[in-house]
C-alpha cells in the first residue's frame, strides 16, 4: 500500500487524540525529542506500554536499532544491532512502519513524504536491515558553537583557579606538608604536629631573640595567645565551611608571622582584643564589651580598638532600631562603663576600705554572724583577698579620663587633627551602612560585622603614622594578619565581604608585604648580628611556608646584607630614617587601599547603594 502523506498522518494523530489516546497524541518530532533528551525522566514503571523508538504500537518484535547518547560527545550515533545490554528509553512514542527507512530528523524540517503512486512492493519490510551511513543521524543534535565551548572552558578554568585544593595559585609548602601527612595516614594529627612545630620555633625566638628564659609568666602569655588564635580560627572556619586543612593553614599563617614571633610585651593586649572580636562575631556582644573594656585596666595600648568596638555597637543599635536598638546600646554602654571603672572602684576609691571596715565585726550583728562556718571561712581568707587586690592594683594602670585625652590632644594638635580627620571617613561609612540596612534583628549580628577587621586596620593606621612609638605598628598589623589568614575565602572581613577570589588574594598579598616590612620596627636595628640573621631567617621561612612570592624574601635578604655592610654611623643617620619613612608610606598607601575595600564591601551589602539588600526569606 502507498505510504501515507505527512498531512494525513497528522490528521490521524489528531483523531486519535480526540478519542483520548495519550500515546498516539505525540508527533514524530516529540517522540524523537523525548527519546534523546528526556529519556532519563521515564522509568520502567511507566503506566504506558513499552514502545521502542522505531517500533509501531501494532508491529511485533523489538527493533534491532536503538538510539544512544554518548557521555562525552553531543553527536548522535547508531548502536550495534546487538548492543551490550544498553538500556532503552521507555518514552511513549510512535513512528511509521518502515523500520529501515530511518531519516535524519533535525530542528529545521521533517522528511518529505513519498509520492502516492509508490509501488507497494517497495515498501514491504525485508528480513535484513540496511545499516545507515555514518552521515545519517538518528539523535536530536544539541547545537553548540565555538563561543559556547570557549565559554564553558573559561568557566572550568575559573572554577579551578578558585579551588584552594586543586589550584596551583594557592599551593604552598604548608599545603604540601598537610597532603603528605594525609597520604601517610596522619591526617588526624595535623593540628597537633603543627602546634608542636610552632612551640619549637617560639622557644627558639624566646631564648635567642628575646634573650630570656621561659618562665611561668611568659608561658601563660604565650598559651593565652595561642588559645585565642585557635578559637578565632576554629569559629571563623566553621562559619565559612572551611576544612581542617584550611583551618590549620590559617592558624600557622598567624602564629608564624612576624607579628606573632617578634612581639614580646605587646602580645597581651592583642590577645585581649581577639577574644572579644570572636565573641562579637558570635552575637555575644555584652560579654565581648565587658572583656574588652576590662582589659583596658591592664593595658591601654589597644584603646583605639575599644573605640572601634564602641562605634560598632552604636551602629548595630541603629541597625536594630526602635526600643530594642536603644536598649541594646544602653546596656552595652553600662556594661562597658562598669568594666572600665572597676579598677577605680577597687584601687582608687574608698569603697573597698569601707567594705572592709564594715566586716571588721565591730557591730554586734557581725560578731554573731562570725560564728557561722561559712562566714568564719570568709574571714580567714580576707588577708589573701587583700593581697590579690593589691597585686591587681600594681599590675593595672590608671583608668583613662576625658581630661587626659584632651590634654594629650592639645599637646599634639597637628597629629591629633590629622588622626581625627583620618578616622572620620570609615566611621561615617559604618554608621551610614547600618542606618541604610535597618531594621534588623537583635538575635543576629549586623551585616557590618564583616567590616570590623578592616575598620580596626583603618582606624589604627593614623595612630601609627602620627606617633613616635614604632611599636604602634602592631595596631594595624594585627587585624590585617587576621584577614589574610584564610586565603581563598577569608573569614570576617575578607571571606564573605570581599567579593571574588582576586579581592581575597589581594588582601593576602597586602598582608604578606606589610608583615615582611614590619620587621623594620619589630626588630631593633641596633640588635646583634645573630639576632638580625635569625629574625631575617624566620621571616623568610614564613614567607616561603605560606607560598608568597620569592621577591619579598629577596628584599628582606638584601636589607639584612645592607645592615651588615653599611657602617653603623651611616646606618643610624641616613638608612634607618629612610626605612621608617618607607614603612609609614607603605601603611599610608594601605589606608587608601583599605578605604577602597571598605567602600566595596559596604556597596556589596547595600549599605552605600541607597537601597536595602533583600534577604532570601523576603525574596521567597
């Protein structure tokens, strides 16, 4: 019988559809598309009877040809007449009765119908099947241009370059060592081995660079420093979803840095700042404020950091807004004032003497209470408590007063004016961002919590630039070292706030350069030759371990060689002042760089864009 025309075929299909047949309602193109593209969506439990792509619903026996899709290519192919148990599609669909006349079906057109006067004998099925040529395609080809292929390759390259595990950009001897420990089955001992290595290096520094024995006081200071750094790295790493490998690398990046190794007496105020920073990022704001302002009674080096924390509290209060925001700011102020005034109450006022006089048991009631066991135990320990209070008063420093700050500002008018003018821009960005993003929730930190490390960096730089104390360099160096520790996705301040891998790597490079240059102030130029060589070697070791550029190590080596060659009088009169000017110039450039990063971060979260960034919950 002659082959039906395509128009007649469509008419029969429409009639079958009107009678409610689901299987026959699909066209040949739909059947082909479902076989090639959506065949994974059907299962063997389909409610429709199984039909091969080349088998009519009433023709017996399966077809010897089956369409297959290659896992590596998008081009079509015809499988072998007897494939090796290759799965077939269960997609419902029909085709015509001529199994051997498989045409090339594309997007543009369908095969033209045969003429009506075709000899019926020509359309009779034969017992043998003719294998189609390679040019005949039986699959729906997926169009793909060279531009799409190139775009896909660029996407894969960018994904590889951002991977801290596979990218060569992030490779370093520390990562290689951790991979080796993992390979030999010591992955669980990576943290322990890293801490042991740090302790050995620190003992070398204490003995030969600081020139002192490791006593209990020094031991407690170093343990406190290591604990607060470990806690900060652990919490920030867990929040960022970082692996144990990345956390260990961040820990060693901080502990082996020149900031950590070559700072002797300044390590206590740094420890007292990092702990409140960790609590503040965990919404434990009241405890953070109390610890920070209480530490000011022991050391006031980091007073500028306390001001930064106070500004963040004010900003978060405005971000929460309403009664809750006012309550939060007021309670924070009361807690901070209480902690800051604790020394004055204990050491400088007569309150402690008054309390002691009241329990000297002159009163008859106190004599009666003295007979109780608990009260008698307290009486016996009063001398011990008094001794501890006296030791505390000797170890602490007088509290800051407004009059002392005003007198210091009037004494150094130019420096104070420049410092205030340099601090105002980041403060305005912080407060304006909180106001733009309000209202917020009191149960979670403000989005500007990511600004805090870079705010500490920016506000501390003017203190170093316009002061004569060279050790103030650690004020701005500490927050920068924290930001650079999580390379590839830093924690607060660089991990989420700095968009893109290039921005994060820029923070890392800046931290490496400023840490390497800071040995100009951290190591006295009049130190002995052995101390200079040892400090230079440890700095180069740190630069090498974290995978920084060898050019930085070359600069450090050349400086050490120049110190050894140049006469001491020339070094003191000419070289050393120039070095300090260069270092302060580098930090001045770092201030402008930090302002650029702060503006980018504030714009990214919607703080400077003039509109509030919608959260996912609101979008949904």
